[in-house]
């Protein structure tokens, strides 16, 4: 078996979006397949960008997609450059971004963050905040209830939470967002790949599929409650657009 395809055992904190279904199974003691700089995976599914139906055009639909808190939609289908006007704030063990006109538009007293713009940057900010909220056990239940798209995947993860509760992480490892790639964008779907660094030196690709549903970006899961593309170990962040909290 090649090194690229070999399963690697790592000790990472339980992050909701990292490996399996949101909020329950994550980067602690689970296998990460290697992924090369060009995105090829040894152990995960192939990267196939979510596409809109051919009869629809992204600009027409996205421009009309106002969020639940009034953030405007955009006719853009790409991220020309990383947002520069960003406020970073720790949520759990990850610094989560807030971007004017992109979200989150609603932040509750307990730190739960929702309402993102119907745009590529809104999808990037949503995926980053979902990652961060998944490291806070106090937000995991609400995260799965509010920001997972309707369907069998959501039912599966909520059932598991009911049966097993939210696991607590004792590894002491902190995570930070280091960069991003927009792998796909359409009127109702987005695929965001985040390069995530651990305080132990490990780097991983965490890919989140998002669906525009009920005026917000929500995580799409497979019917078994797992992420469409598993997390994979990276050798470096080459090929990612740099985006990280200063300091």
C-alpha cells in the first residue's frame, strides 16, 4: 500500500466537521488518508464540485438569495481574494471569522453563530464558523439542529447525539484555519476546503459541503451522517489561499 493511501492514526480534538458526522466523531484517534497538494486523495472520495442544474444560472439565483437576517446575496461565483476586513474571535478552540456583509449576522449570547450571505465568501465564512463551533461541546447540539441540511444525514447525526451525547476532548490540541479553497459553487450548493493546523504540527484538509436552505448555508451530509469528503492529512498548505488570524 502506498504511503498516500495509508491510514494514519492521529490524536486530534473532537471537531464536529472534521471527519464523520457533525459534532460526534472527529479528529481524535481516527484515520486520516493522505492528500497530495493537487487534491488527490488516497482514502477519501473523489473531489467533485457541487453543480447547479444546467437550466439555472448562478448569478440569477444567488442575487435573489437574501439571508434570514437580511444579508444581501451576490452574483459572484468565485472568491477573487480572501476577505481582508475580518474580526477573529475564539469559539471553542478555533478562532472564528466575522466578515461585514458576509456573516455571521446573528451571534447568540452562548456564542452560537448563524446567518451567512448567499455568496462564495458567505459560504467560506459559514464553513469556518461551523468548524469552530464544532469544537465547543456546548454548541454541538444546536449546531446539528440549526445548521445541518434537512435529510437522512441530519436525522442520523441527531439520533446519534440522542443516544451517545457529545464527547469531550481532553487532548489539549488547538486548531487554527490556515487557508481555503473554493472547490465548487452553484446557486444552492458550495464546497469549501479548509486547511487546518493543529498545535501538534499536524495539517489537515477539512472539506465542507453546504446547501442554501431556508435563507442560510447548512452542512450537507451523506445519508449515514458522514461528511461527503473525509478529512485528509496534508504535508503543507501549498495550493491553498492563505487566510488566518494574525497573531
